[in-house]
C-alpha cells in the first residue's frame, strides 16, 4: 500500500490481514465455546495490532502440533519448503502469491535434475473449497513434520515499519511475522 497505485484507505487505518492467536470474545451469533480457542485466519485490516477482529468464517482452528508462526506462514505461503517434497520425475508445484512482487526463485538445474515442474498461478482462480483443501493439506504436512515453511523475520509490533521496508527493498525472505 505504501508505494502502490491503491487508493489511500480511510483513516484511522491499521494494516495487516493475516493473524493468529487466542479468541478472547465472540460476537453476536458466534458460538461462545470458541472463546479460548487458538485460531489463524485473515481479516480485512487491523493485523498490525495487539488485538484484531476476525469474522467467524475466516477464523480457522489452528491445528494441533503447529505454533502460531508456522500456521501463519502456511496460511498463504510456503512454496520454497514445498519444493523439497516433490516426487522426482512426477512432482508438480504451483507457486502463487508474491507479496514482494518477486516470484520465489528455484534453481533451474535442481528443477531439471529432479524432473519436476514448477508452475505459477493466481490462487484466486481456485474456488474457496479447493483453497481450503490445499491449506488443510499444508497444515497436516507441517504438523507431521513433512513441510516446514520459511519464516524470515519475527519482529515486535513496535518495529512494524521494518516489515514493509524489507518488502520494498527486496530483502524479505519467507514469511515476516509481527508479534505483540
């Protein structure tokens, strides 16, 4: 948003849209039993905060065996970790999402030697059911120890300005996570 063609958001505004944590309150029509549960999900804005509001539909139970950081990294990323899981000769990997405007890099020789293919596409082309299936598969693989996302930086919320700077300077690697 800092250096894009997007219009300025209405103020006050807090950036950030991927969040993880403990449910502290449930809104109208939401099962009160969700309070105390660990979740990961997306919100329209407000992720750069100590507390965020998320719709019940966006709040996914954080799988057992995954910490908040790993679940966040897998929520919308994890392509570099997934490359090592490709079956030589038959594996196919689809890469999507380039927050830094730079596609993940893969060694062309490694792709050739393994006999696999790497394809890019926009995840929004998938239906919500298919995105949910792929996310659940990534969560399961990570919980089993078969998939490890790359977490490049974990910064305190007080250093939030460093995150977009790293994206702009093309120095961000993997997932950047802000903690309260």
